C-alpha cells in the first residue's frame, strides 16, 4: 500500500511538471533538412544558419562532395560563410537542429566563374607595367584586379561579324559607326560584359585570377529565347472594372493570369518597379536593343509569387501583397527578379546547359543556377538600396515566405539559403549603410492590398 502511495505521489509530481512545460516543447523532434550559409559560429560543432541553431557531435556524418587533391577540408574550415546542408532532428520551439549528417560541397572553395553586365566604371585603376591593378564595385561585391590577374579584352560575336564584313570591303573606307576593340580598363564601364574567375573570400570579395571584358551585345538568338518565355498583356478596362489578361509562355506551358482592374494598383506597382531598374539600364536609349522594356503587373493568384521573364515582364500576385508587411519587402523581391532579367539569366542558362534548357522549357522558369541565384541576391540588394529602401527587409520577406509554406520543406530550405546569404551580404557590404534614412513604406503597401481586397470582396457579394 505504501508503494502504491509513493507511485501515485510520483505520478502527481510528474503531472505537475508536465503542466509547467509549454506544450510546444513536448512535441517530438522531426526530421529536417536545411541548406544555407553559416552566419554565426561558436565552434566547429555549434553554429547558426540564419535563425537555425545547429549542433553536431562525433556521431554526425560528414559528407564531402567534389573532393580532390586541390581542396582539403579540416574542422577549422567550418567558418562564417561556409555553405552547408544539414540533416537531423529539429525542435521547432527552440529552432535547434541536432545534425545527423552535414554535407559540404567543396567546390565552393575553388575558383568560381561568373558573368556580369557592368553598371559602372572601376573605382580605381592603376597601370603596373603591362598589367593592371584595379578595384571594381561590380556584381554586388568588391572585385580586385592585381598585376597577376590575367586580363583580356575580347570581341562579341556581333562585333566579330561586323569586322569580317568590314574586311571583305577591300580598299573601302570604314563605314560610319566603325568601332575599335576594347584594349584598356579605362574603357570599361556600363554595358560591358565582364567574365571573371576567382575564389570568394570570407568577406565576400574576390581577387580575380582572370577577367575578360567585351561589349554587351544583343545576340541573334536572344529573340528566339525570349519567344520561348514571352508574355502578352491585354490591359484591363479600368472604367468598367473588367480584368485584363496576362499570358505568360512558361516554356511549353502558356499560363493565363487576370490583371487586376485597378488603375491605382497598377500605377503603384509600375512606379515601384521602374524605380528599381538600375540607372545604367534606364539611361539606355529606347533604340538600344540591350535595353529591357520592363513592364510590371499585379495579377490575381492565390500563391505569393513574384515572377520575371527575360523580355522584362514582372508579375506580382495579390497573395504576395497580402503576405508582405511593407513596400521594402516587396521591393526586395522585385529587385531580385529585375536582376535576373538585366543579367540575362534565362538566356545564358538556356543556351549553355541542356539540363537547364529542358527544365526551363517544361515550365520551371525560375530554375536558376546556384551562382545566378546568389548574383540576383547581391544585385537585388544593390538595386533596392539605390532606391532608398531598407535592405534588412529582404530578410523579413523570406521569413514570411517560409512561414506561409510551413509544411513545404523545400521552400523553407530555399528561404533559409536566401536569408543566410543576405545576412552575410549585409554584414560584408552594408555595414555603413544609412539605415536611419532607409524607407519601409508600410502604409503604402497596406493601402493597395486593402484596396484590392475590398474590391474582391465587393465582387464576391455581387
């Protein structure tokens, strides 16, 4: 009998203890996989990816991808900025992830090759014998050219064809508009295509091992690629409250969306979008084939999406307007799509990769390469800050997207990858940004979202 009393007393104590613990902490850990960049590190066995707290021990498997004699990975190579993929047991209440496996692609420690259309001249240029030393604020990062950097100047395909035609005109004077090939960093500036290669330093900068410069031309097959991802807009009849139609040719899949019939809302999104186009693009004359004729639309759709096509159409869904909290968050997502378009990511990926080409043709237009996604993240911050917005809101935008898709592990991981990378970019390149003067414009976005919601509710009542 005494034993029974002791057991009952113990159970009562346990019951009181359980009642004192929040229910969320009693939930079992679930299997979870997250990919992103280390944003904070206490030790090689304890670090953070954005808000996720990662711990590992001696039982954690370490998978190294793309190993080779040129790259060695040691425990001390776990550092802020290292990209990792972690699989383990996740406790949502504490954001703690106990790792069972950590996967690291060692290719990130090798030279990376990136193409970028420049929007400015080099910050500094110095001739060192036959070589160069320069600092370039390009591609959303600091790129250093040193005397050992292999610098070359090349002709675009159209320029080569032009010179071949000129050479066939034996003895003839050069036609008007003849050009000379680039031969000096002094001639490098907006509209020049730079292809550079180098290792990304912990602070995000690159000392280029090689850099090639050529004029950015409109290639013959660009129109053909644009036709694959073309869009056609029939504008709303605003006076009748009749929605327009935006047909987006997403590879082989034509998709129709309703353009919301609010002149105020469409004027709002167009004004915002136009302000996020880089100045070098806006300065191009309309006759220049490399100028992108950007058009911005608000479309009716239940999922929060911002989608851009290579010809310059950028569509924002009504669900995205309702999800976000302020205009700065919206600006960050539009800027990212503008960067994809300005840098011709659809075109380059379509022409260079058969795998990407097939993926894009069958509807996955947002299936950009890892390097192009990171480039769009960097340039998106550059574009939104140039327009005066608070770049920290880009982090919040991705957090809201993740919360909207709480059951979608792929979206959660993708959001963490963007957030962690953006956190590093803010630390490395925006430490001196005037956040006090930066705008968020919460009321402006809410006004448009409320307007569209009230219009939609009124239609439903009718």
